[in-house]
């Protein structure tokens, strides 16, 4: 299928969704084992993830869960 399209060397959920002609939500649910998705779709998603070396972006996950690990300092 060629190399990943993302700039950081790691394919994104959106890129995987485009390649498989499904939604990003479908990709996420298939990778997390949640939601009502056919076994065939789960298999296709996981095979593509394996083939392309998909790894979740830890920074995106932290932002999604509102836990960036950043500390703010305000000096007046």
C-alpha cells in the first residue's frame, strides 16, 4: 500500500479511515474493541494498522482525555 501519508512517520486514524473507506470513529472503535463493528471490519482495520505500524499518538490521547501533563505558571 505504500508508505504512511503522515508527516511524522506515523499513520493517523484519519489516514487509515480514508484508505479503508470508513469513518475515523470506526477505526477507533475497531482498534479499541468497542462498539458494534463487524468482525471483518475489525480484521481489516487491525491488519492495516499492523502493516503500517500504527501507534496511537500519546499527545493526542492526553489532549482527548484533558490530561496534557503540562503545568502553567503565571507571574504577575
